[in-house]
C-alpha cells in the first residue's frame, strides 16, 4: 500500500473545497420549484440592509424564509453527520461505523414518533427527538458498563442492541398511530427532509451543533492517537475514558441535533469519511475538516435534487440511499485500485 | 538516575488463577533487563504492569519513588515508552509512517494541541537517523517489518522517555533485522536509557549480556546477571525442555542450543 503523493497540498484541498461549498450553496439558493436567478440572489446579498429593493418581495420571502434556512441547514447537517462519522470510525477502529451506531438515529426517531403521537408541535418534536437520541446512547453506554467491559466492540454491540430496540419502539408507535394524520408524519420524518426547517428551529440547534463540532475539530489530531489500540494509546499518554467519552458525547450531540432538524438521513456519516480519506489519506487531523466540507456539499447537492427532480419533494433518506450505495461501492473499488 | 522498582507484584485476571505472584524487579538508567519465559506465563502482562497500564492485583510499582498509579497517563508516558509487539492482533495502523511516529509527541502536548513545527523537525531528524525518511510518506502498514519496528522505536524516542519497554521486539523479524534491533537496543542503553524487554530466545539475552529474569510456567521468578541465570539447568527448568548453554571454542561466546538427540526424541 503506497500512499500517492497528493497533487495538491492539504491547504489547497481545504481552500478549494471551501470555495466549492460556497459555489454549491449559491447554486442551491437558485434551485427549486420556483427558480431564482443568480442576479436576484446577488442583489439580495449585496444589499442586505435595504432588504434588497431590486429584489421582488416574493423572491425575498422565498430566500429569507425558505431557501436560506434550508441551505444553511443542509450544509450544517451534512457537515455534522460527516464529522461525527469520521470521529466514530476513528475511535472504534472500524471503517464501517456510522453516526447512528450507538442507536442515536433510531433513538431520536423514536422520540420524535412519540412526540407526534402525543400531539406536540415542531419544537416539542425536536426536543423529544434529541432526548430520545441521548437516551439511546446512555442505554448503550450503560449496557457496556453492566457487562463490565471497556472494549469499544462491546459498545458497538450495545449500540446495535439499542438500535434494534428503538426500531421496535418505532414500529409499535407506528402501529398505534392515527393512520390519517400521525402515521404519514412519522414515516416522512423517518425518511428525512429539510422541508420544515425554519430560521428559528435552526437557531435552536445551531449552538449545540457548533459547540460539539468545534470540540471535535479541536480533537482532530488526537483522533489519530485514539485510533490505536488501548495499550498503545494509553502508553502514549491518552486518558482513554475521558477522551473517548468527550468524543462519543460530541459526536452523539452532533447526530442527535442533526436528526432533530431533518429526521434520519443515512449514509452520509458512513460514505463521506471514506471519500475524505480517499482524497487526503488516513490522517484524521486532515480527514475530519475535509469530511465536514464534503458532507455539507453532498447534502446540499442531494437536497437540491430532492427539491427539483419531481413536482413533489423526494425524502432525503431515499436519495441518500440510492446515491450513497453506488458511491460507497465506487469508493471501495477506488481505494483498492489506488492503495493496493 | 531513573529507577523503576516493582515490589511483590502479583496479577490475576478476573476469575482465573494467579498469573504470577511476588515478583520483585528493578531497572535503572543504562541497564538492559531481559525477561525470558515460555508462552502464556504472563510476560506481556508483567510489562503492562510495569508500564502502569494494568493495575497489579497486589504489590507496587514505583518510578523514582512515586507510585506509578498516582501518575497520569501523560506523566507516565513522558518517562516510560512502550514499543508494542508486532502481531496480527494489533489494531491496523493505516496512516503514514511520518504521522505514526509523530504520535510520540502526544505525551508532551495538551489535549487539543497538534505537533508543532519543532516537533515535526525533531521527528524528521530521527526518521533520517534511522534511514526512514525515504519511506516516511508510505503507509505504516505497507513498509517492511523491520521498518515498522524501527518506526515504533522512533516513536518511543520522540516521547523523550528515560525507560523503554519492548514487548518481544524481534518476534516478527528475520535474523539480520533481529541483530540490528538488538544492537540498537544496546546502543540506547549505552546512551542512558533503561531498557526492559521480553524475548523467547535465550541467545538474545546472552548477546545483550546484562540483567536477566525468568518467569516459568509455575509462576516462579528468578533474576540476576545473565551469566548467573542463563545456565543449562535453569533454562531447561524454565522451558521444560533439555537445553544446553555451551561456549563456542573460537570466540568463547556462550550460546543456547537444543541437542539433536533431544530434537529426535521430541514428540
């Protein structure tokens, strides 16, 4: 396995990807059932204080209330899922691990389904989803504790158990849900969508997302140390319990907050870290930030497709599945070709 | 002078019989201490206790008079480096050799810090000293066993420790690389590092010719200078196999051999 010397430096990759993200964000603002020209969007951003007199009121309203929150949410959620996936894969020494590993996604989905059945509104559903996600992780960690095992594999198995249990809970809630109102709502939420994102619910989740994201970014070099086995990491000075705990907590908060905003969106946390590592190598210090940018771009592109492919909006979970599967196979093939 | 002292050390895993009991061990700067013994007697477990990774069931391990358990992992790893055994059970290391050796700076960095330019130049100097610069960009998993072992030693040296623990440092190497690594270990001891290593080969302990301890299947522990411990009768007891320590007439060098007659009779 010879690592090819990259054609571009890490800094160039990072700047290039950052610029690409801005371009995709700009492009995504114009795409949708009601297309907006780039001139209109440029006017809107160049004259923000005058609330863009050159921009029609309807366009302003679409941009401010629909597109901008949605584009920001897509970028933030994509980045959050990719960053937490990269962190989980590093500390569990397992490239097949994804953010919903510890039952976070299914826990959050169960929380949201319960809130829908109890008749809560958007904010209540979000809080319930967040609580469900955290409860799932707490249960997985407790199982590991009761089994008196410190191994990461036990935690992964505990996550699978809790995930299965939460799926059963969701199934039960769907069974008792009102088929006219509640069941479609639960199903749609399970498939993931950014349709209901507003600036206010984005504002509710952004502080936790930012805080957890910044902590994980700050830990990015340390992830290399934690990706070694327990003996090596400890003899190199790692306080495993503390450091793994911080990373699991932050990655869980990122995932749960993302799920609160958009419902469950699979594949991003699994596929995007592989894409980042393919481009920049296995060093987590470099792969983590790049995965964040790639995740943002990936979800923005998918959401733009979801909004424009058909008259009705396609749930994101369906698109990520259809695009993520062949992409993952391609990445695995590419890795083999490049690295062996 | 740095001193690592283990007193009355005992260890057993949960629900199992004692692996070893009442071990007394001393290591100081400039000394090489070889630990010999058959498979499964607990040599690696003992090293883990000496490195402060495992908590012994009984007994104490002190570093310069301070209990190892009272030191944080970072404090311990600034004093004691650990070179792991190269085995297939080890978690695969997928990043480059350069990134791998840089992890040796971790004990000197705060939780959120990454290696500085000074750390990097230190690593580059050591990579050059050990002829690893040309493969530093390659994946750790892709280089030869000898280069992997050298990289692990470079990583240990970057920790700037006073003592280095080697767990079977030559187990995955060919004869030439075994000799290279043993010579390197001797040189490190001559420059002041205290070294403890485990090995399956009594000849390596004879070559290094310093302190030797044996851990037998019955948990019996014996320590002393190589000349005193590495005798035919004692090694035969430890390995439960007739072994001969003979002196080669040409060089007066001692070597441990298995007699052909024993080999023929062996079932």
